[in-house]
């Protein structure tokens, strides 16, 4: 049976550590993301919580 997907997805990540111009982010579901600092808000430090929202940009897709 296929998994039902949502149009929008949000998840919180906690900054675990910062090293080599990357932040190591940890979710409550124990997934890990390494994200370049240049893509994140300034002045991050371990313990900060970031909310990520992912959704398709249907308008931009139609313009292609």
C-alpha cells in the first residue's frame, strides 16, 4: 500500500554542533542533516532550534 504524502511538511531540528562551516542538525526522529552555514540564519549556536518547511513550488514549476 503506498504511503500517503502531504503537500507540506514541517520538522524541527536542533543545532547539535558547528564545524567546518557546517551545522549538524538533529531532528526529534533522530535524523541528521549537515547544512552549510551560509544557508542558515546568522549567529547560530548549539541548542538553537530551527523549523524547516518543505513544499513543492507548483507556480515556479508551471513557469518552466
